[in-house]
C-alpha cells in the first residue's frame, strides 16, 4: 500500500507541472487566435475598400485612357480613408496595414 501511495505521489509531482505548462501553451494559443479573429473584420473592410478602389481605377482608366491622379479623384466612400498607398503611374493600390492584400 505504501509503495502504491509513493508511486501515485511521485507520478503527480512529475506529471502536474507538465499538465500545467501545456495549459499555459494552450492559453497563449487561444489568446493569439482571439486577437487574430478580432482583427479579421478590419482586414475584411480593407479588402472590400481595395476591391472598390481597384474597380474604380479600371473604370476611370477605360473612360479617360489615363489613371486617376489620386484616390480622391475617384470620390469613393471607403471604410478607411487615408489607409491606402496609390501609385498613379502604375494604377496600383495597396493597404498600409495589410500590404499583401
């Protein structure tokens, strides 16, 4: 009986820290996932703005045979004004916060 109690106690001493450290890792992963999910609506709004801007640039270019000189010239209603970097020579636009979209 004493051997069983010692074995059980020793097992708890060894396994308890392992279980706790796994819980901390899981907690960090959950917090990171939550942060990403909280930011997702902002990214989707930026993607929506970029689509709207890119479509407007194509229409402007087709009508005027030249790219707009600025995004303001397109007179668009956007979620994030001032968030986008526009190259009038190339007719390209990207987000400051999400440059890979």
